[in-house]
C-alpha cells in the first residue's frame, strides 16, 4: 500500500539520526555498524531513520535486514527516486527525536562527530552546521564550486557559514518543524531556521574520502543551487507579501515607460516624428510590461492566501515503513 508521508511516530526519543540512502549497498552495513557503536556510547535515547530514495541496487534489502536486527533503526522505502531533499524531508517527518541530525550513508561523514553536535545543542544553539574544512573531494569539480556557492549563499541569505553543502548538521525540532522542503533546498535549512530566530553556530568535522560507491553529484548541481537561492531569497523577503516585489518592479518598469514617452514628446519638438522614433515602442513595451508585473503580484497574493488557508500536500509517497509504532 502506498501512503502519503507526514505523520510522526510517537515515543520518547531524544536524538534522531536521519539518513537518506541511494544506491549505497557497498557502504550501508559498515555505516550502520559504526554509527551504532557511537550511539551506544551516548547517554540518551536514539533512533536511526533510513529513507531509501528508490535505490536500484541491494540497498532496500540490506536496510530490511538492518531493521530486523536493530529495533533502533526505522526504515522508509520510497516508491521511486524523489531526490535527496524529499528523502531528508521524509526522514524528518517520520523522526521522533527532539534533536534531528542528518548525515550521509557513504561513510564520508564521521559518526564520531555526533557528540560534538550534541554538546553545542546543549550549550543553547538551535542549529549546528558541520564544516568540512579539510575536504577529501576533487578540488576543481567539487571543492571549488562548493566554496563559491557557500560564499554566494552566505552573502544573499545573511547567515555566514563555510559549508552549506555538508549534510552533517544538528537541529532542534522546534525550529524546523514547520519547514517544508521542495526541489533541492535541504542545504538551505539553516536559512529557514534563521528566519524564525534560531541560534546558529558551526563546528569543524572530519571528512573522509569515499571508499566505495559513486558520488551522485557533479557540476550540474551549481546551476540548481543558484536557482534555488533565488527562490529562498524571494520566500524569505516577499513570501507573505509578493505584491511588494512584483509591484515595485512593475512600478519601476511603468515609470521607465512614462519617461520614455516624455522623451519621445521632447524629440517631437526637435523635429523627430513619433512614427520614426523607436523610443515610442520602448515606452509602450515598458509600460505594458510593468502593468503585467503588477497583475502578477496580485495573482501571487491570491496564491499565497490559498497556500496558507489550504491543507499542505506531501512531496513524496511511501511504499513501506518498518519498526514504527502503530
């Protein structure tokens, strides 16, 4: 049976480790063993929430075996590949812990860093972000583009972090429980948390080279990150009042059209006939374009009201869930 995601299981769990999995059959068992050893040493109740993002290898079968042998492990299997953001969102929706710690299953994130994140949370921080200072990835294809993207995100978003792309982070549930993730926006969760006043800090983490399997990401992600950043900036500044954005832009374009029309009239007194002056076409084009932007702002206002007044819809569908309370 396929069900919509979104319900959170009950249970008194302090820490939830959420792990998206996609074609990691060579790493998943070693990852689970190492992570379990770290969790055994913590003085709090923990769970591991695996979400298989439509893997085409043996990852689902291995996760079933892990769920059968470890009652602390919960497993969610997607019907198909929905992407890393949807997998992280599903894991968070189905996690029971007050502290959420996402991490990758490829063994590049070090589970032994988890106690450091919990220590920072106990100091009063709401968001703790990992910084792969000594990153073990190719410089030109991954490290350099990542540094450029991190600088751009920090400049636009207003939260200065060195490494938005590091999956290993820690969040208080209270600051992210209303965050809905779409597209590939999981890396922007610190920005969304900042909008509600979350206290954010950053710590250095151990980053290890990939020992097995293949990386799922390349240079093509850069373009998507830039587009998503535009969306995040718009949502953070104009989400509740989009008319301010579209109306301001439309007003500027309409004003430019009026000025171009006045310039056309001035040229007429200098002997340049209107039908031979291209400025009149520019004036008409800018004024109509500005009016259209204002109308788009009104439509966006109606959409925002519909969004807030209607029920939220899930971004993923689950085929199977294991080791969850009824």
